C-alpha cells in the first residue's frame, strides 16, 4: 500500500475508534450504565436460574 494510503487508513481507524468510544459513553449516559452493567454482570448470560428454559423444554416434550 502506498504511504499516503496507509496514512489515510490510519487516520480513518483512529477516527472510528474515537467515534466508537463516544457512542459507548453516550449510550451509557442514556441508559445510566444499567444495561451494560447487567450484561457485564451476566444477567442475560444465564437464563437457567429462572427455570424458563426448563419449563420450555418440558412443554416442548409434551407436544410430541
């Protein structure tokens, strides 16, 4: 890649990283960090604690 093209690519990457950080900050501000905190804490990672998957599996088994 030519040197000017590398420079433009690096500038674009830097600008996109800055934009992503800005979007993250604004999203956290709008949601007051609660959504991100719940995701990080794993609230949405494991649904088995509520028994919903177990009940769903049992109801699917009864349909057969």
